[in-house]
C-alpha cells in the first residue's frame, strides 16, 4: 500500500486495491518535470521514492503526476496527481484531438495494409512469371543440347536423325513462340501502366484548370458585384440629388 498523510483523501492519490495495481497512463518526456521527486518525498508500495511524470493520454494529457519508478510489470501504480483535472471544455477539446489522432492512425494502418497486399500480389505475379520464363529457357537449352548430341555415324543414322529433328525443331519453335508471347504481354502491361500514368497526369491537369477557371470566374463575379454596388450607390446619390432639386422647385412654387 502506498504511504500518505492523514489528509490524503483530498490530495489526489490513487493506489492499488486488492492486489491489482493501477495502470500508469502513457507519458511524455519533459525535462522540466522528471526524475525522482525530492520535494514531496512520496513513497510507493515498494518503499522507493516516486518519480515525476507528465501524462500523454486522453483527457488528462499534460497533467503532471508522481508514480512508482519501477517498470510496468512491477509497478504499483499511480501515487499522486499533482495537477487538478482540466476544465470541462479543455477535456472535450483533448478528447476530440485524440479521436482525430486515432482515426488518422487507423487510416494509416489500412493504407499500409492495402499497399502491402498490392506489393505482395505483384511480387507473387512477378515470381511466377520469372519461374515460367526460367523453365522455358531451361527447356530450350535442353532441347538444343539434345539436338547437338545426336550421333551422326552413317547415312542410316543420318536419316533417323532427320526424322527426329523436325519434332525437336517444332518444340523449339513452340517455346520461342511462348517466349515471344510473354514478351508481348509484358510490353502490353507496361503500355497499360504508362497509359494509367498519363491519365492520372491528365486528370491532375484538368482538376488544376478547373480550379483556376473557378477562381477566375469567382474573381470576375466579385468584380462585377463591386461595380454593380458602386453603380447602385451612384444611382442612389443621383436620386437623392434629384429629390432635393424637386423639393427646392416645389418650395419656390409654394412661395410664389
């Protein structure tokens, strides 16, 4: 049990009960308030002087407190809050900020997961294409080696060789066609990527042009509105001037 004086009921102490230590909130480094508290000399359950901390969690962010100096696994919990609870409006503001921070963290994690999944899929496709390509190259090399090692002892064997060669040539041609198809597919994928990049750049240019046109239109409308207001003001002045002239003429007529 932590130690405190008889008037501790109003001192802001929190201590463990039933053997379950109170969790110390997250903290932030503050060179102006750190280290062992030598002024208050509060002792934790372990009989060690408590250490100074600054809270960095929830609506208590920025509040100073004194807590057990041991690590989290051995800590006996918060000993004493130095600062009083923040006003309600400040607590609401801190709560809102922490919600925004958690939303940003969640969005960042989702973006990282999506990016990792995309990279993983692309890497898998690349590895499969590489394996297929290497297998085709190996088959071509094996066929070429087999063709070079066919014995040519006599005319009979020559004839047999001529009977065997066409199938080998056909296989080689088929493999070359597959390699050409793969190269064409890679070129097509590259062209699609280039097209997507071009579309993205064009979209960016269109958006910038629309924004610029909107700003120009807004500026034009503002100028026309100011000119109209000036014209209305001139008309009002002219109307007032004419009213005064008519009043003067009427007064002259009344006097006659």
